[in-house]
């Protein structure tokens, strides 16, 4: 029988955490959701093989990639999803956990809103560093608030404007997407050094719309702060967003891009 949800999990040297991620996806079957999980190991030594195979679950497949990407999950995801068969796709990061009942809720939202291509929900961060956790909690609470506002406004362009010109309202693992959208989207953009998930779901939402669920669908792991890491990531993010904006202007026109920017600076800033 065809799975309801195909879960694609790229992993790199996180043997313990990827096991948690996979188990959280498999547990969605408790709600009657048919799940298949594909784990793509991007480490040279195949560090995830033992913990994944130890699960002993026929719904889980392990693939050791022949040539590691050196840290490009977009490439790994693009290789993975054509190997699956589910009606919906979930691209799960190897250190996150699917919240109980998430797949059933996201699927039902898309079944009701047949004209929408993406469903996403709220994110609940967790971690040991209290300062980081507090900041991430505040961020995701604000993201959920802005997603609610954009949804009430109706047009998919309001959600897109939030992603183009404000901090993103979603993260990769919080989204479920219809399989039939992937060929037209061309998958993730492997050129992007960072925020490839923002680009991917921005394009998907602009093309096919989204529905936001005001409930937790993802448990998002936070890490310890690192000045070097943050500075490096900030530089990569600037480069990535430059490419994202260039693509948007090319595909949807400079006039729409400018209109969304002006709307964000005037109307959305007060919401």
C-alpha cells in the first residue's frame, strides 16, 4: 500500500540524534498514518548505518551515499525524494523530532485545502542552553504570530512577503508538501550556502499556496552559541538571500517584488 508520508532524512555524523528523528517519524503511525523513512548517510564512514539498521523496521531504508557532499543537504534531499512513493513528502533534519500527531494534522489540513501545496505548523524548540532556548522560543512565537496574520490576509503573497523581507515564518522540518509539486519546483537549490529551505518553501508557497496550523508540529533542537559559527553563517545567509531575491524577480517580476517589499515596510510592519 502506498505510504501517506515519505520522510527523507539526510544525516551527517549524528548517529544518536538521527535515531531519535527516525523514531519520531515512525511514531506517527500511532495515528493511522502510513509512513516510509529514507535515511541518506552523507558521512564517508557511514556513521548512521548501525543505529538505523538496529531499528529493525521494514519501513526504514538506509542509503550510504557514495560521494559525500561535504555539507550540502539540498543535494542529498534532491537525490532522496525520487526514491520514495508517498503522497506527501516530509524533509526531516537529522537533529529534529516530529511532534506527536503532526502528520495526521498536516495531512488533514491539505486534504481540506485541496488547492494548497504546503502545510506547516508551529515549532517548539528544546535544548540545554537556557539563553539560546529563550531566544529561539521568542523567535518561533513571533513566527507563528506572523504566519497567523498572513493566513488571515488570504493571499499567498502575504506569506511570501514574510519570507522574503522578514525573518522566515517556517523551518524545513515543520513543513509537509505534496509530491506532485517537486518536479515543477526542481527540488532544493544546491547553490545556496544556507537557508535553502526558505528558498524551497518560498517557491512552493508562491506557486501553490500554504495552510498554517496553529499547533506544534516540530520539536526543534537548539545548540550552544558560537561567535565564529554565527559570523560565518551571517555571511552565507547574505549571499543566499541575494540569490533568492534575484530568482524571485526573474520568475515573478520586478514589479511584484517591489510591491511586496513596500507592503512589508508599510503595512506588515504594524501587524
